């Protein structure tokens, strides 16, 4: 006890409150569920705000099958995700994954108990049963240590905590807006890039650049040279710059070409790229797994260096799993059949298409073309053969890519700073709580009644009540025996 602040004691959780395990009223009876009492599950926990609303509610009928808890009760997740904590702001019930603590008001200020329980996560994890799913049962939670200051000091600690944690929560809320702002920023950059707005000043300074129509003629010549079909070209510019061409992806790119026309040694190592190796929204392929080419004959999608890979199955497509194949072993790769592959007719023109496909607007349009059954929806190749594609002159494509990459780099730097700030703020709550429960957050008042005296008085009162209760039970039993004896005598 010498490590505790003066006047503090370290009882068990069961010494300062009543522990209640939640339960689930029968699902087979729909009368159990309604709109009368919030029914808390672990997903409703982990906020400093009092819980008054939940996703699911019990009816009056269902509440009689549950265990209702009064306002001020602390709720602790004790199965699976251990240590998530909530505070009851109204009468409610919980499911069996949650153990709740109704603190003795004469010993513990309820908000103090709530904040202290937020520090128990490591103890819970250490003392959980060694099963597939971590569990802390009611009796084990009862043994958890509790730091008990004088009652007046508890009030001061809570007042200071709420002042500080309100600021922490406000910081978290502001930080939480940054990823949304960055996502919108990136999409705005892509929209400007693919409409010509991003390079309007560049075109003014470079009026003599070869127009995209001439570039497109060279693509057509290359297609003819390779024996490829030349799809119909659309020339309507709409709102595009006059040096651009409004065409189709299938004119500029060979879609799903495989390895046709290429001779590959079966013994060569090739890079195998499963879907989970493509980072969402960045075009980054994280790792490489090597296989022999003879092992990937016909049951994989094949591609080569600089091809664009587009995940065609939901939800990968919706989340932007698009990449440019880079650093492939022997410049050859293969992956899941759930990929569309785009290969430029003229090499070196692929990055602009990558950014075009990365637009959320294009993926939303692709959703409208989904084919397949629910849960296995795919974007058909027809979508890419038909969709209009704004083609800038080749030098302008290169300038667009340079500017987009520079702006994305700035966004990535901000994102990195955000992650560091978030990690700091996430640790701040626990740091503040740790300081509070070391007695370092507020100065102590020597006039406060020590917690040991308070606890002992409560124990004495409890013992007296138990003696009185036992005496009443003894008298009742004695009276019952006398009555029974009289009836026998009569």
C-alpha cells in the first residue's frame, strides 16, 4: 500500500460495487424487442458520453427477461474485445458479453468508477481465460483491483478529467475530419486532371504541342502494324480543351490481352499478385510471391510490367484496388481472375489512365454495369470498351501525371502527420487517466476523510445489517417452529 497516495486504498472491485452479467432475452419471441429500454452490446461502448441510445431496444416485456441497470452503471466488455467501457445515462440492459458494475454510492462516485474501469484493459487481457475467445467472467472481474481515493478527492478528479477529456475528444473530432478532407482533395485533383483544368496554364505556355488527334493517329497506325482492330473513334470534345480528343479506352489500350504474341520460358519465375497485395486507392503493390510460369497456365490473369490492373469484383472495385504492375520478376506477373488488365498500344502512356480509373465517379459508373449474382458482382469488359475516355496530348499527359503526383505527395505528407497526431491523441487519454489514478492530477486535501476510514465504516454498517438480518431470520424460524409445535399439540 506504500505506493498509493495518502488516504487511498486498494480494495477489489467487488468490495465497492455489485457486478451484474447481462443476458439476451429469447430471440424467438419478437415481443422481447421494442423501443422501451436501450439494449447495449460491445459495439455501443468506448465513448466518454453517457449511453442513452442504442441500435437495438428491449420492450417492457423483454426487460422482465433481462437485467435492468440504473443510470450511472459502468459497463465493461468481457468477451472478445476486452476492456471497452461505457456509462449508462439511463435505465438500460446489456447482452451477455458485458459485465456491469453498480458502484456503492456511499463509497464511489459513479463517474470516478467509470473512468477507473477504462484503465483495466491490460489487467483484463492478462487475466482472461486461455480460450479461442478471451473471456473474463463475473467472478474473475470481481477480483479486479480498484484504486479508491477519499470521496471528495474522487469528485475533484472527475471534474478535472472531464475538463481535459472534453478537449481530447474535441481534438479527436477535428482530426477525424482530415481523412475525409484528404479523400475529397484527391478526388478534386483527379477531376481537374481528367478535365484539363489542372493544366490550363501549361497549355497557354505550350500552344504548339502536338494535338491528341495526331497522337491518336500514331496509336491507330501501331494497332494496324500489330494486326489489332481499330475501334471507332469519338471526336466530340464537349467541355474538353481543343487539343484533346474524346475517345474510348479500347482505342488507346488493349484490354485483357494476356500474353498473346509473347514467347515465355516455362521455367521463368513470375510475380503472383493476389488481391490483398494491392493497396486501396494508391496503386501500390506491396509484396511479390514468385511462381514458375508453367504453374500459372490458364487459371490466372496474366500481365506484364507497366500494365494497369483493375479489380473488377465488388467490394474491391468500389474501394479502388487499382495498380500499375511494377517490379515484376522477369517483368511477368499473374493474379486472380478477378482483374481487368489494360495494356497501352504505345508504351509509356499508362499512368494517365491509372488516374482516370482512380476517380470515384468512374467506379460509381462501373457499379451501374455490374453483372453476376448478389455478393459476386463484377464489372464486365463491355463497360470499358464503351466508356468515353478524354485523351490529352502525350506531353500534357506527362505534365498532368507530374502535377497529380506532386499534389498527392503533399496529401501523403499531411496524412502522415495526421497519423502521428492521432496516435499521440489516442495515447493522451490513457496518459491522463494514468496520472489521475496515481494521484498526480489534482492536489490532495489533508482534510479529506481517508478512504480506509470510509471503507471500514461501510463494512461495519454492512456487518451490522447482516447481523440484524440474521437475527430477523433466526426469530422468524423460531416463531415458525413454535407455531408448528402448537399445531401439533392441538
